[in-house]
């Protein structure tokens, strides 16, 4: 008899979530993974609706994401952006030529009256993705970052301003009145296991949590919820993209009055998750996190290649036992 794989729902944002989504989907099989994705980073550029986090996960699940950059389509060119720059335009948000096709179709379908959920499902089918990809909401919600120079959308702050600091405030405009997209709450309630992805807590996870009903659903499932640390302080970063994302995360955490540590992230999720996956390099934080009410699993959480992603996914799919204490998994 063939073993039935569990139904897993993961909440997250861009690169951190996408690196885990692909190996999870491969291990679980068709239709067993649902990814609920942050849309508070979405923006309009050149008359097109851009959904950075949705697209990063879409491309990863389809096996076409650029592995080196972590975003966009592999082997893409940027002739359109370069032409805009030759015409004197500040094309600060880089869109690849193949990537533009996704935004063109999304925008046309939205103008035709389809919801973002319907459009996302259509795009996923077009890319041959058999996991379920859900935007957190069909309503426009925007993360706004305030620094001394003013208030900016998340992508303006992160890309155009290179995550300038210090960050004084972060808010999610419209989130408190935006209903979760169809299927979001049920995906949390019905899953055998729920995972909070190793995504930026402030810019990727908290916008989803800000939607009405999401926190309550997660709290009700707390014993089945696992959070994966997005922060690893004990291992050096050599990739410039990771350095840039870490700088932004550190400034956003500081705006919340939090240290840039796995322990601080665990504190944010203490009422939502019962298990916390901590990187082995930060093992000294395990006892502090356990004291916060977690079962701690020590694992190698840096997904630098597909094999590492598969090993972490396998660790997550081992159902945790009740009670506290640290478990090593390599």
C-alpha cells in the first residue's frame, strides 16, 4: 500500500520560503503542499502588477527560478530594462524579459475581472506547478517603511533605497480590513502540518498574520505548527544577496525593538508554533527558546543547494513528538 503523504501548509514570503517550497513539494507529491504567500510587497510598475513573492515561489515550484540570484527566471535577459535605462529612465526595479511575460498575463487577467487568487492558479497551471499557491489576500495591502527621509513602499525602501536606515516604523496598510484569500484559512485548519517559512518575520510573515482570522487559526493549531528560523548568526554569509537581505531584516527587527536573533524570532511566534527549527550554528540559543515553551529541533537550515533543501524538508516532515527538549537532525 502506498503511504499517503501529509497535507502541509506553509506561510512565507520570497527567497527563504521558495528555497524550502520546492523540495517540500517534491517530497510530498502532487496536491499535498499549499503555500500561502505574502502580497504586501506587490507593486505597479510600467502599468503591470508585479507580485515579487508570489513569482519567486511560482518559479521555484516550476523549477525555473534563477538559483544564483534567488529570484527571477533562470537564464533570463534584461534587454527591456537596459533599453529603458538608455532612454534615461531609472529602472530601479529589475524585471527580466521572460519575467515580464508573467506580469503581462497577470495584469491582463486582472483587468478582465479575475481575482488575484484566480490569476495565480491560472499562472501555476501554465507553469505546470502541482502545489497550491495562494496569495494571502485578493485585496491590495501594502507594507510601508518609515525612515528619517520619509515613508516608502517596501520595494522602494528595499531595492531603490538599498534598505536605508534606521527604520522608524513598519506598517501594513489595509491589512486589518482585508479578508484572507479564499482557501487561506481552510488551508491552515485542514493541514496535517503548518510551517512558518524561514522568511523575514517583519516583511514577509507579519503581513499574513495581520489579516483577520489568521492568528486565531494558527493559535488553534499550535501543536501542529513548526517555525523555521530565518536568522543564523553563527555562520558567515558569503553571498552578497544574503548580506543585503540580512541587513534589511536587522533594521526591520530593530524597528520592532527586537534583536537580530533566532531567539527574538521565536518570541514573535510563541503563541503560534510549538516547534522551532534552530540552525546548528546557533545551538547555544536552544535552551532559551525551549524556556519560551518550544520544542527545539537543531538542523542545518542554510539551503545553499537542492540537497540541503531536501534534507531540511525531510527533517520538517518528521512529525514532532509532544513535549519539550532539543532534537538534533543533520
